[in-house]
C-alpha cells in the first residue's frame, strides 16, 4: 500500500502540474477550476482526458505494477475517492485529511499540485508560511482550525 501511495503522489503531482501548463490548462483543466471554492461534487468534475491522465492513471499504476489482488485495488480506490472528496469538501473534519491545501490551490492555481505535499515541498510549490499552510494538518480535536489560526 505504501508503494501505491508513493506512486500515486508522484504521478498525481506531475500530471496535475502538467495540466497547469498554459497550453493544456484552458483545454483540459480549466473546467475543474471553474469553482474557486471547492466542493465534494466538483472533486471529479473534469474533462475525460484529465480524468484519465490525472485521476485514473495515477490511481491504478501502483496496483497494476505491483500485481495486486483486486481487493487491495478496490480498497485503494475507495480510500482515494474518500480522500479526494474530503479534500474538496471545504470542511476540516477531525481525523481526516485537511482541505486547506487544496482550497489554496483552487484559489491561486499555482501551488499545491500533489496529494501529501512531499513533491510540493521539493519543488517549492507548497504553502508553508501561509495561513492555509498553518491550518493544513490532520485535526485531532474538536477545536476548529479557524479558532486556532484565525484570519487576521
């Protein structure tokens, strides 16, 4: 599973960043960015080419290359769809992935291309030092992040 998610991070980052290239953005990825405030419904709202290149290939490449059992593949797919939905929902739910990074990406378009931020940190496209960056963590309490890190 670790190999799947490392591959998923790598292929997602580079395919997503490629979709932001000026020659490709208007043709393929702009549809997904029509909503600057993400929602769960919009998480898979994209053109068919982007669905294959940025969503399906990064998701299935790990399980296919590792020769995984179909059950492992489905667990990976369900987990990834749940994570994608939560990242686009706009709510920072306790115990789940933070949507703050992806909210920032939809607002400014030139940061946060990856899933976990590993390659964003390596390539300088992360959000460290921003309000969203401070709020971008897994919440283990019932105190909202907007209370912990309010807008100034």
